């Protein structure tokens, strides 16, 4: 089983890279973000590898870090999430943003990934909410939001408000911090619309 490749980038495709290791070219499937981060052809590269055996075929999936590979493995444990969907999620969200979305039960953020519908996003949030923290904490702003509400999972209005702010172009950390501040001033009974309005006010400061 191959766990790591260290060699030279030979060529790049839409969802793969060929890594030359001492004259042997390994075709490795990667997320879009991993491919974008790789150097050009002829330069050195190191990839952490997940080796998959399928019907007498060996398929290599590559990641820039061991942590990203662990996230991939974790996503594959969710019903309805295969390799293509897991790579799409990791190509759309950074590990910290994915952790934050799961912590906040923010299904809309996860559903931004190509091929991820509302049902799959909901299953990811539900099935990984207790397992994801082992791979690393969510963003500090999300931790502050959780502390504000005194629970492990944010209420629906808070999650909806964070999703709305992210959709407006704000970073996950910025959105979570703004919603946390909005909840402090509006109280736990505030609805999503009120939290969005107050969150935008916070972001405009």
C-alpha cells in the first residue's frame, strides 16, 4: 500500500497529476484545491496518498497534508459520500471551514460543493458532529459562538445567519464572529433575519 509519494510533477489533468518517482509515473487523483496548489511540471512535489483497491484496479488519491487525508477518510464514512463527492468538498472548503460548518450544523456551506445536495450535506453534519473535532478544532470564532450559546451545536437561526453571511462573500470566521456578537446583543430568541441584520452591522464597523 502506498502512503506517500515524493517526486517530480510530470503532468497535470482536470482531476489528476502524474508524479514521477525515480522514473515511475504514478497517476494520482486530487481535489481541485490540491491541484491548484501543486507546482508546475518539472518541480518537486510531495503528496500523502490514500490507496484504493477496486475490481483489480489500484487508484491513488493524493493530499497535501495528512490531516486533509484524514478528513477524506472521515467523509467516506458518511452514507452517500463517495470519493468524487469527498474530493469536491475538500476542493471547495478548507479543513477549518469544513470543521466550522459541521460544528455549526451549517448545511448550506457544505452544499456549496459540486454534487452535494441538501440531504447529503445534512447527513455529513449529523453523522460527523461528534467525530470531526478529533481531526482538529473548528475556527476560533466558531468556538466563541458555541460558547455564547452554551451548546455543542448552534441553533438553526445562528447557522442560517452564518450561511447567509458566507453567501454574501464573508469568510466563515468573520461570519461566525459577527453572528456571535449579534447573539450577545439580540439574545438567544433572535431569528435568522435579525442576526443577519445585526451581523452585517458588526461587519461594517
